[in-house]
């Protein structure tokens, strides 16, 4: 079955540590997105990539980094520069841009300890 | 003004009730509209696309009003399982990104 997989489901980060969240899709989608969701809040765009080897900053990119070396993969690194990283992180992909809607992964819940 | 605005609710309704949500958007050139459903601590899932002529899927009806720049979602015969947050989604100015509203929370009570 085609889908989009995020791992891990839960992640704990110590202060000053970088962590990487995985996002893999086998839907052959060109576009991939990372969102952050805080409790009771809407989705905020962190980074997006509409083609391999290219990505763009979203609304809240500071303290995050991404890469898009393969079509299937769009990992997100939460760096120590992100001062408030505790949130629910959602990865999404899309076939034809803004036409059919996004497919989301099941999310990674990141907590700073 | 936010690009996509929704009443956050919560809307508390009894089982069997009919409930409607509206969502307003700021970009008159937007072409793609969707409703997503998000359960607590889960990812959003596409509920339905919204077409110019309106569309229906079982108990759910979505409508688009371009003149007033809003879309609506009507849920008939509400079930307990309809309790969730409903996200309004619209494509952006450049037509190549989707913008999410903050969501409307629905709670269906026995």
C-alpha cells in the first residue's frame, strides 16, 4: 500500500541537542511539506520542497533544517537553535500541487526533556 | 486579516443534530478548496474537496460561495464519531501551496 511514513512516533530531545525526524513516501509525489502543530493551534509551515534537491522556507523555518536528496525522503532536523521545539510535527506530500490535497503522515510528537 | 478563518468553536451538538461550519478566505483567486478532519493527537485526513457546484458525500455537504469568499460544511444526523476538529483548506496566492485554517472543533454528545 502506498503511503507516507513518519518516524519515530515519539521523540524526546535534551536541551542543546539536534534531532532528525524522518519522513518517507512511496506515493511518487513530487511535493513534500513539514508542518508544526502546537496544542489547540493550527498547522504552521516549516519547510517545503516541490522537487528533488530544492526546498524553500515556510513561515517558521528558524531553528530547523531539511534536505531533499531523494524524491521519497524529506527529513527534518530540529536544531538546538529552536528554543521551543516541543510540538506535534506533521509531514505531508502531494502529487499535483494544490489540486488534490495533501496526504499526511501520522506525525512525530517531540518533547524536550 | 488571516488568509483562512474559522470559528474555533467548540460546537456542542446532540446526536442526530444538523450542524454547519463556515470558513472565509481572503484570496479571491483561490481555486482549490478542501475540508479535512483531524482527530485528537492524530494527523489531518482529507474529508472532501469542495467544488464550485457544491458536493455531497453521505451525510456531509460542502458548498462554495465565491462571491462572498466562504466555504461551508454541513453535517446531517450527527454521530458521536463525528467529534473531531474540521480544518478548512484553501490554495494560496501563487496557486501552489495550501493554507490551513485554525480548525473548528465539533463535539457530538449522546
